[in-house]
C-alpha cells in the first residue's frame, strides 16, 4: 500500500504551534462556539415566518379565540390608548402600539444584565441569565421591525401626524410602561410576564381584526426597505397577519416564562 504523501508544514502553521495540536484545539474551540451559538439561537429564535395558507389559518384561529381576561394595568393602558387615539384601528395607532411594545423586553434585559454582575462567579447560572438576555433581545428586535415598517407605511400614506400626539405622548407612555414592567419583574417576574402576555394578546387580536377590516389589502403589494430584515410578503394583508402571529408567539413565550423560575 502506498503511503499518502503529506505536505510539509508551512511557516504559518509552525508559527501557530509547530504541529497539528494547535489546529485541533482551534477546531474544538470552533465546534464549541458553534454549539453555543446553536443553543443560543434555538433558545432565542425569531417567530416563524408563515406561508400564505398558514397566515390565513392563523388569522381565523385568532378571530375565533376569546381574548385573555386582562389585568387591571393592561385594561388601564388600553383604555388610555382608546381615549387618546380613538377606538378606530389606524396605522398611526398601531405605530404608537409598537413604540410601547418593545419596552418590557428592554426592562427584562436590563435586570438580567444587572443579575450577571452579581452572579458572575457562578458560570452556569450566568449562562442561563445570558440566554434570557438573548431571548429578550430577539423579541425586542422583532418588535423593532414592526415599528419601522409601520413608520414607513404611515409616511407613504401621506398622513400628517401631530408630533405631540404621535411622538411625545407615546414616548411618555412607553417610559411609564417600562418602569412598571421593570418594577413588576424585580418584585415577581410572573407579574411582568403576564402583563406583557395581556399586551401581546391585545395586539394579536387588533392586527388580525385590522386585516379583516381592509379586504383591499389582499391585492395591495407589500414593498419595504426592510424586507431583507423582516420578510417578504405578497400583500399588505399577509404582512399584518404575520405581525399578528408574531404577537401571538410573544404572548406564548411570556406565558411560558411566567410559569418558570426567574432564570431557568
């Protein structure tokens, strides 16, 4: 049997350790990093992007499913929004909704980062906290694309918005909602998660009903500068169905976390 010819090590290889031990270590490190990334990605996966038949089925399911029995803080928030912006569903009102939607995830992320500072001597516990940070970041970013797309749609519609009503007031509401989410999370995380589940359930139903109110959107194409970041859809109707389904996924995630320990 002929021996397989081997090439001499290059100077570059020698400078990395003189034999293949350095390469083997690098490969193990790469494998570990890949496994860690896969685990984090699995824990912090974005809501799935659905096909058109799946989106239609998701909308039907939402419309026949009763809303949650909202707690007092959520009912006060929804009543305030209706008083300020009316009960009619509009793009501007949904944009305001998305300004507020991101802040619970930001508050949870902040608490988790502070927790890492205090428990860094326990690497396993710190890693679990980091996984929670990754989850909050993915949820927060998903809500961010909703906001940016809605901002784009409002601008394209030509609707003029009052800076006070559609910028400063939502910022004030978001600030108060952030503080409440943070405080509830510090006292008892389940309370904060259930509040967010109420908010996301409300958003899910509002989006699906919004689509039902606008049958003309079935033939209106969705064009956006954010399609590569979020997703592509054949129509505005499917876009809003997907956003509504995203909110359902966020609701389910919050309900699951409400029954788990603070950092599982």
